């Protein structure tokens, strides 16, 4: 994973809120995204977002979203290596049952690269380590 | 070939460039057709290629995702907060 320029890690919930106009947090996430100049998207999160948009909302538009995310100049799509997968698995074993492997990957990346996760998932948000002196936090809360 | 600026101003930059013969002939032909100078043809060609590149560079994440922001007009209002529920529905339907 190359984290040189990134300021944040994107969770599925933040991207979904941006793409779905009716979503309760659509305007909140727009405000947050307007302050971010570069972000990292784990490939597993990308797959999750595209899967739910494709199956649950509109397959044609999901393809449009996929193309825009993959060709975005301000988003780095990060894949996890085999070695990292072992580390994530070790972390996952220690986490609550409601945290799935994708969430565990985000928590692992957050800790390893010291990047905040942009998320509306309350459990995930409560588990990420937050800086104590941040005055303009990028974290989203419900 | 010398490229002369449209109007000389302090900020204009004078330059000399070499063009391949066939490209020069094409540019000259276009300039004659449009009744404008060769320099103007070259300026227009550069602007056409370079200005869109400059404009397309987004300043932030919202700008970079503008074409797909709110693209789903009729999605559920709780999708971002109940994503696991929707993923579960998908897995169960398979």
C-alpha cells in the first residue's frame, strides 16, 4: 500500500452516502469530501460498494461509479498483500463479532498508516484510534 | 519558424519551434482556410489540448467525484448506515 499522499481511508458507508442522493448523510459527506484532497480506498471496500449498488440500486449506474472510482486522480486503490492478510486476520480475531473482515482491513490500515477512516458505521468509528489534538476532525458521526 | 504573439504584452513569451514539413503544411492550409495567422492556429491548437487538462484537475474529493455524486436518485435513505443489512439481503438472495 502506498500511503504517501493520502489523508484518509474511505469506508463503504461514506461512498454510499455520496452516491445515493436520498441517503440521510448525503449532504454531510459532501461537506466532508470537499475538504479532502487525497484518499485511499481498499480494493475490498471498492468491491463492497460496487456490489451493493449493482444488486440493490442500479447496475448500469454502478458501472459508471466503478469507472469513476478506478480512474480517479485523488483516490488510490490499495490492494492487500498476503503478508498483510495474515496481520489483518490476527487483528480480526480480537475484534467484536459485528466487525467483518473488510472492516478489520480498514482498522488495520488505519493503525498501520495512521489515517482516519471516513465512516458512518458507529461501531467501526468507535474502534478506530482517533487523534487527541485534532480540532478539525474528518471523522463522520451519526 | 517564428511564432509571433497575437498582441505583444509583458506576459507574452516569444519562441521558435521546428515543425515537421507535413504538419507545417497542414497548419498553413488551415490558417489560409480560416483567414488567420499561422501563429494563431498554433495557439488555438495548444489551448485546445492544454486548457481542458488544466480544468479537469479536481481540487478535492467532492469535485473529483462530481459526475457520480447523487447518481442514484431513488436509493434507500438508510443505505449508508445499514449497509450490512443490504449486503445480507444480497447474499441471501443468491
